[in-house]
C-alpha cells in the first residue's frame, strides 16, 4: 500500500496517509457506473448536478464516459464548518441555474457520510417537480445507514476514516490528489 507524508499543514503535519483507492480502481468503477447510467437513461437527456466542490473530478470523469447526451449544472452547499465535524445543518451556498421541472436529474456527490446533505439536496430538487431524481455518489460511509437514505449509484463503500483526494478535501487541501487517501484510524482529524 502506498503511503504519503503530510507536509506544511499545521497540526496535521507528519501524519501518514494511506492510499485506499488507486486511480485505476477509481477509473474502472466510474466506467462501470457510466455504463449502468447510460443503460438506465437510454433515450433520455439527464441533467447531472454536481455538488461543489468535492464532486468535480467524479462528475467530469463520469460525464465523459457516458454514451448518452447529458447536461451539466452545479449546486453548492455547506454541511461542515471546518475540519471533519458535521454541523448537522445544511446551508445552500449556490443554487442550480437550470430548470429541472419535467427533467431527469442525477445529483452527483463525492461522498455520503451521515446522509444529511444528500437528503437536503434531493428534497431541494424535488420541490421543482422534475420527472425523476436519482443520486450518484462515488463513496458511501457506513453512517448513512442510520438515516435510511438510499443512493441509486454508489462507487465504493468505505470504512469510517477521514478521506482526501479525487475532490475530497481537508480544509480545502488535498482535493487535487488523483487517488483517494485515508488518515490513520485513530487520528482525530
Ligand atoms: P453528510 O451530510 O454527513 O453526508 O456529509 C457529506 C459531505 O461531507 C460530503 O459532501 C463531503 O463534502 C463531506 N465529507 C464527509 N466525509 C468526508 C471525508 O471523509 N473526507 C472529506 N469530506 C467528507
Ligand atoms: Mg461535498
């Protein structure tokens, strides 16, 4: 397993990250999801709504692998203040620009943890009477099971460690790592 030393990051400096999903594993799984979505939406033109900022790489890779036409839009919410503790409430920071009424919508997220953000987003889109809404998340943490939120498309189920890379950040850093890395289990990030 590849490891990586955290540098220049204040209290996190010296931590050792472990790579839990390689670029190849991510690429293969995104390809499978794209194939499934292309099949499920055959003859339709869904709007993929990326949840900023974390979903950018997943959304881009997924969209490029689809065999169907699609449109892209974005929404931005904040559910975490800083660090890794969820604030419990979700705040809308940037709304979508498209009209979703009578359209098929796929919300694209990097990770579902408690599921609160996902539930908020789905309700928000449903208010505007789309034809359908589904949820695609690259990663799913085990906590989500408590909320009974079910996403239609999941890339990987992951353990409850704090993850960074491929869009996922810690205080806005590490997003640009091309694969996914975990902080140590006992690390209170
Ligand atoms: P939820 O509302 O608890 O499901 O939180 C979802 C949001 O929290 C995601 O969109 C991420 O931005 C963030 N998040 C949850 N877990 C992680 C993680 O391990 N690393 C980075 N961000 C995370
Ligand atoms: Mg996010």
